[in-house]
C-alpha cells in the first residue's frame, strides 16, 4: 500500500474476521504513517474492537444490547403478585454506577436530587415490615415448637417400640424387605415427615369468618361435589381429588375471592377462557408459594389400612373402600378442617372396622403404634364422622354416595350405620 491510496469496495464477501483484520491493518497504517483512510464500510464494530476499546461508535448506529433478565418467559411479573422477583436497576449518577433495588416505586420530581418518602409513606412501610417480621417470627417459633415436640415423641417412640413390639397383638407391617416399592427401610421416616408437613401446611379452619366474606361453607360444599363428579368422569386417582380440595382450602385461607370466581378456582368445567385459567393458576401458585404436595387424609388412609389388615390372611377390599368412602365424605364438610388429615384417616379406619365387625374392639396395639393415636384421641373425630355418615343419606350432595354405591366399590355406601357406644373410648 502506498501513501494516500484510497481503499475501495472489496470484490469479495466481507466477513467479520476479514473486517476485523482490515480495521486492524488500517489502524496500524494510520499510526505509522499518519495518513490512510480507516475502513468504515460497516457501521457495527467488531466484537474484538469493542472489547478492546470499550467506546461507542460515533459515526454509525449505536450497538443494540440484549437486556439482562428481562426476557424470562416462565415468570409473570405483575404488580398484583407479591412474590415476584424484580431485577435490580443499574443507574449512572455523577459518573459512578450505582445499584438500586426497586422495592417501592416513588414519585420523584425532576428537580429532586435524592429520593425520600414522606412521613405517611415511611410510617406505612415501617408498619408493613414490622407486621411481616412479627408474623414470620411467630410462624417460625410455632414450627420449631412443633418439630421439637415431634422430635421428643420420636425419641420416646424408639423405647416404646421395644415394649410394644413384644405385645402379642402387635404386628410389624414393615418386616417384609423384599418389595422395594413398600420402602420398608425408611417408610417410618417418610410418615414422620408427613406428620410434620400436615402441621406446617395446614389451612385455617376459620377462613370463612376471617378471610372470606362472599363465599359460604355451602358454596364450598357444592364446589367439592362438582370436583368429585369430575374425578369420577375422568377416572382420576383419589389422591388427586384430596389434594385438589386441600389446595383450594389453603388458597381460601390466604386470599379473598368473589363467589363468581369460586368455580374458576376449582376449574370444574370448560366454562372459562385459557387466559382466565392461566391467570388463576398463576395466582394460586404465588399465594401457596408453590407448595403443591400437602399430605391429605388419603395419604394416611393407605398406611393405616395396611396396619389394620396386618392380622388378616387376605386384604379386605370392603374395609379399604369403606374407610376411603368415610374419608372422602369429610371433603364436603367445611367443619372437618379443624381435624388433621392423619386424625381423619385414623377415625375413618376406626369407624369402618366397627361398622364391619362389632365382635371386638376396632383398635389394637398395631394401629395405635402406626397411627400414633389412642382411641381417646379419636373420640371427637369418630363421633363427628359418624354423624356425617348418618346425615349423608339426606344430603343434597349425592355424588360421593352414588360413587361408592357402585359394585366396583362393593356398594359400601349402602351399608347401615351402627350405634357407637362411649365405651369404645
């Protein structure tokens, strides 16, 4: 290249590598000889040149940069959702880069140099923070206390097993280690954790009075009746039904809802648009903090039935169906939220055994050990369940009764109720 020669348009295709090489050569010529025109056919600078110099091109169009953490397709950031993650904003002030966390949007005038809350706003923020702090500390203390009590009970249970297991009426239902699906090696730890989880994720039993003002217990009962009908139509598992009702109660315990939206919460039929369903799903997930696997009565019925049939030569399907029927009846009645799922499951097994056989006591040492409930602990629940079973024959919500009248459930809904003597407890 000679001095003063102008570089024309290349006849070959200009790639990034060639363009970078040409710019580098032109830059060296300009340094060494003081003349020579810099190649500027492309307004965008190469990546190597941008990283080396860090300056913005002044002659061409400015480079476009992809926004960081703004194109997140699986996260909905609406102002109505409190748990949404908001990325921090980076601003440049007085030549220095500062990081601001947009916890609250404030109205700032153009002449204001610093962002300040007025006294009302400041008091509101402090009050809100204090409420959250008090609630968190209270919940934490409550959870720790429950865990400590269960831990003490678990330690004493080891010593108790040494004496209870030697009782002639006690049968170890986890002695068979051959079936890996029974998880015999750690099934006791699984159910111990489930007992803790049912306390932590327990819905409020008074949310109809404290949270809801437009929804009544009877409306909730109608919704659950519809859900049972849908579960029968689509042949869903019993766990799906119980878990659905549990999630609905947990949501209603924390969030006010109008009666027009109650059916949308259950999504029993195809009467809503896709956007409405997705919006409600997003709201439920945020309110429940994505805790979607709470233990239910059906979770414990399966375990307790196994303990109840430990002495049977062959499993009794009638006992299993009757206990499931009684446990499912409690889903309709809002008043049963005062009982824990494990307590309801044990009461259902207790009452089912009594309805099928009055020749002996429905409870034994094996059931007492594996349920961790004595007959006296179940007295209130069993009597409430017995009354619910008697009133079910006159209830307008008939789906559960019709379901368990079918032959595939041995028609257990047609079995007569038995008198429940106080001496059982």
